[in-house]
C-alpha cells in the first residue's frame, strides 16, 4: 500500500497543491517537476533508514512521479479555466 501512495497518490497531490497555490501553469508545473522527485526521495529515505534504497532508485522512478504531477497540474488547470461558449439567442 505504501508504494502506491508514494508513487501515485503523492505526486498527484503535489500537482494539485502546486496548481492551487500558484494558479499559473508554468510556475505550478515547475514546482511540481522539482518537488515530486524530492518528496519521493525523502519518503524513500524515511521508510528505509538502513539505506538499501539509494538515490538511484529515485532517479529510476522519478519520470513516473514527474509525469503524474504534471498531469495533475494540467487536469486542474483545465478544470478551473473552462471556456464557455456564448449562448445564441434565436439563431
């Protein structure tokens, strides 16, 4: 259960929080890109104090975490900035 939370849920939450804080896609995506591997690394270091996992494990799984965080930013940006078409009266 913990690997699913660290690899899937946590990057999505990082993306949602980044979009909620900055409300700008560029800044939110930059923050999500740098924060998600860092948080995954910190979680790996916290959950494995013996050191059997190292920075290489984070490097190998960081593209997945980055992709999920960026996808969450893009989905949140699309949901909050929905363009509405003007209603046509009688035409």
